[in-house]
C-alpha cells in the first residue's frame, strides 16, 4: 500500500542492492488488544453479492478531483433485502442515485450510505445501483496525486486496506470479489491511463481535448485491487511464452517520465517475463494470463499489487518480484481477513528472498533472509497473525512481512521433499483460485499434500508468539560428534517451547557437512556419525529457521551421549515393517512416539525387559521416540518401511 506502512518494506528491499548494513524498524510487540475491524461498514452490505461494476469517470493528472458514475450489478443473498447499503467517503458528494433505473434518495451516516427500496428485493433477485458523484479524494490512501522528481504529475490509486471508498462507491468486503469490471475513464488529451485487465480502446477523437480510455477485466477482483492511474505515460508491450505450451501472454507496461527511463530500468522490467514463466511452473500458471501483467512506474514511494497492473516505485528487481508474487498470493488467493495478512505479504516477501537464492547466489539468499529476520528477532513476542486489525501499523508490520516469509521458508524446510512444498503451494492456488482463504484453509491444503499433521508447527509459529533461542555445545569422540542444544523460548508466556527442524553444519580442516535435525526437547543431544576431525560447528548456517543463537558455540570435552541417558538403549528391528522392540530401558520410563512434525501418535511406559512400540499400522517414514526418565530426556529416531 502507498503509505508509511507499506514503504517500510520497500525501504528494506531497496537497501538490499548494497552491502551497507542497515537497521530495519523495530517490530511491534504482542498486542494486548483483541480489536478486529470488519472490512464492511455495515453487516447489511453482506446482503448482496456483487457480479459486475461499470465505471464512468473523469480524472486528470493534476489533482485528486473525480467525477462520474459507478453502476454496481448485484444479486440478493438473503430472503428479503429492504435497503441497499454501500460506502463512499464523506469528501465525496452524491449527486443522484438510481436503483434499477429509478431515482431514489440516499441517506448518509458518515461513510455509510443507504437507499431504501420502495419494494424490497428477495433472494436471488438481481438489481443495479447507479451512483452519480463528485469530490476530492484526500489523505494518503484512495486516489493520490504525486509529482515525480522530474516534475511530472501523476494520479493513481492505492486502497489497501480500507480505502477504496475514498474514490468510488463500493462494498469493502474481502470475501465478495467483483466478478468483472469495465473501466471507462476520460482524461486530458496529453495523458495516458492504465487499469486492470485489457485495454479495449483509446478514443481521442469523440471529445475534443480529451481521451476516453476503456479497460475491462473478466477475472474476479477484490475491492482494494481495482485501480486507475493517469499521467503522461509512455507504454510498451511485450509477450511471455509459457514453457511447454503454445500460449502466450501480454505484458503491458506504463512509464512516467520515460525520457529518463534507463536501459537498466528497461532490462529489469523485461526480465519479468522470465519470472512469470518460471513461477508459473512452480505455483500454477500466472492466474490472469488471459488478460495481462502490467507495471505502472510512477516514481512514487510505495508499491501496490493492483491486479494485473502493479503500481511500481522502483525498477529494482527485488521489488518487482515481490509485487509479482502477490498475483498468486494476495490477488488470486486473497486472505479472508486482514488478520491473515501474512498469507499475502509474508509470501510476497518470501518471493524476494527466493529470487536472490535462485537467480543470484545462495550467499545472497542467506544474506537476504538474515536481514529479514533481524528485525523479527528484536521482538521477543513477535507474532504473525494480526491481533488488532484496526491498527494498520500491525497489519503492515515487519512481523507480517518478515516472520511471515520465515514461516513459508520453514514450511519448505519441513516438507517431506522439496517438490511436495511446491506441489502444496500449487494445490492452494488451484483450490482457492480467484477466491479467498484463511490460515486454517492454507494449513489443511499443506497437510493434505505433506501427508502429516502440522498442528504443532502452526500452533507454535503461526498462532503462537516469539521464536526459539539456542545455546550450543559440541564434542567429538572417535567418529561420533555430539551436539547439545539447550532451548529457551523468547516468549514463554505464550509459546513455551518449539519443536522445529534445524540445520547444523560440521566443519573440518578440509570439508564440511550439513545435518538436518528435529529439535523437540528443551535440552537435547544429537549423535552424528562423521569421520572427519571437527574444527567448528554452526547452527542454522543457511538461515532456514527463525531462531536466535545465544552466545558462541563452544566445544565441551565432557559432552557425551550418556550425559543425557545413562542406560544403553537397544532398538531391535530399526528400521522395521512392523513394531519396534526396545530393550534395556529403566522401568516406567515415559515414552512418546511422534511423527517428524511433532504430532503425538502413541504414549506409554517402558516394561521390565522388552517394550513394544506399535508401528505396524503406520505409513512408511521416519518417527521420533521421546524418552523421559530420572536421567533426563532423550530421543531416538525410528524408521518404518
């Protein structure tokens, strides 16, 4: 969004171009408020479902004055509808209003406007509401005016989260996407104009001194993504060709002050064809491919992922990829509530680090993730779900962007295979295409593809607060390397413990190795078979996990596996196709069998001689047996064939 909230992210990403260290803004702490803002001003707005909106507007590039009319076609979804409710800012004057062509009076209570229906509408009835209005959009949302650094005027929209009402009579409901729109805008003859969907015509003849622009979109679109921009634009077109298909798609870009638009700027914008094609392979085809992807470069500080026509403040590819990623996560699948904003901004931020990792170097990807997480780790009780959706600082906080990106990255690391992660993301795009989804919907899709429960992961990382912190020591005895992790939760009053995957790096004088472990205990020792003489151990070297290291990693010569469990434990038939047989356990040792995501599958106590751990009905895969006794805690990895 075009404001200080959205600009925080743009500022961070722009600085990634250099190697200069910088400080990101602190994340807000866990809110003690539980306020929630419904997107609609009145629940009565939910009595109808919008099918189509026709815009007939007059706008210039020099001010935010707007005049014209908007006709909404909708269908009644309740048994009886007695009034038509919509929203329009108080800076706008309604000249007249028509329901099915009949002139009717409008009642206004602040931004909430209503029209009493002389004959109530009934369930399933379709009607049209035409609102004729004029006024000046004010503030830093809605219809905005800017003067570029080169002195050119430009007017454009930025409506996230609650500001479409600032420039057109609308229903601000995330869960009622408009099925299709036609945008007719008259502008001065020396200007250009861009919008959602496809450009149908530019008529500079019919009205002397003016141009009539017609754009249309036939994809469902959320209220805050409907957009216009007016300025002295130069536009150009190119096409992206999808791999393995004869299909191609239009890329239609608009640039203000194109006389100074550099060859590097042009190259960066042109590179989006590559990313559209590549991302289409991973996340399903670009969702609006029958229309276009467009970028409107306005030299304004902020960016907005308006559907098929992104407002762009910079030609920096990190920003371009972020906004493109929104067209899958945010535009195609839109969050059900603003509390779920991480499903939009978290993913878009993840796209930027993915770009640096896959198209630059692994080192640059690590550096990007480190920068993202640095702000998150300053807030011990950071949370990704927005507790107070009346507070836009929370909706657009670093937690939503950067911790959200970290959660996506950790879901990838926790996947049974990397391909399953991308298949799960594609499933999500397919199941909820051109619709809305919440955190629970997303979780269910990923669980179905992974084949495991993600209750532990989501309860800790998404619904919880904070992150794990680790004190790490190590020792080597022969060819066995012992690594001890002591975990402290950063926000124990909310999330006292994390069970999560971690990466360890063992380094010798000549080589190194990377180990993926599952940290599930507050104190845990991992025994790793490695014949090289270890010189150093690193925690989370590739920055897969949002976590903090407490102090330097030291060698501890006293560290042995027996320092956790003094009894030698023998597991017969591991791996097995049936049950596991555990011997040499102290009587009444507490045993808990979990899957690798932490879901408890079985709980019991050890027997005197041999303890049977049931596994005959389990699917093939790896499991963890947690042991708790007087000696402390330990875990054993079990494999079922």
